[in-house]
């Protein structure tokens, strides 16, 4: 794969990286179409760079694009924006200097146009912030949601309003 710079601080390889895809031989994960690369560029430019500037610290992308086999393997939603279909793209992010809650709150309170901002969790107790962007939408939705652990062990995603700029 020829790596390219999507934006000043984000490389294509960071948005494709997946030890799970590598381990399972999902080679298409590392052969994105031009459309997918374009969607990831829009995400990096419109969301990831502004978030990095907002918090003044590096961002770690734990999951960006997911090919269909990877998305199925990790139990992603069938219409996950991680699939980069249409004009969409999503990334799961963390910052070493902030808690997941702090990162989420800062993005929610900002005017950075995200389609979704979600605190996501898995059943192993890991948490992260999911952000997405859809180039096909003139206006991003700014939908905010929080994953909540259930006593049964699973998680549900609860609505948490909208980003500050949506209603202003
Ligand atoms: Zn996600």
C-alpha cells in the first residue's frame, strides 16, 4: 500500500490500521478505493484536525475504515459509518491527555461539524470516542450518544442531544 498524507497530522495508514484485519488476512482492508480515501480525507480535514487543534494534544485513532469482513468480525452495525459507504467515514479516537468523557464533552461543546459523536464501549470495558463525517450531507447532524453498560453485560447507546452548534 502506498501511504498518503490525508491532512497535516493524519496519514492514510493510521485510518486503515487494524491488527485484527492483518491477523485474519482481510487484505481488502488495506486496498481502499478512491472514494474511501476521499471520505477519510474529509473526516481528517473537517473533524480530526479541528479536534486535535481544539484539545492541543495528539489523537490516537484506534479504528478508522473497516472493510465489510472486518466490520462483521468486530460486530459493527451493518450500516456503520466505519464502512465509509456513500460519503461517510468514522474514527474511534482517544487522547493520552484526556479521559474519554472529557474528550467527548469538548467535542460536543465545540462547533466542529460531526455527523455523530458517540462514547462507545465494548464488553471488555474499553471506552473511546467515535466521530464521523458525511461528505454527502450539506449539514452534519451533530448527533451525540453515549454507550451505557447494562447489568446483563451488554451495552446500549443512549441519545445525548446534539452538538452545541446544531441549535444555535
Ligand atoms: Zn466507532
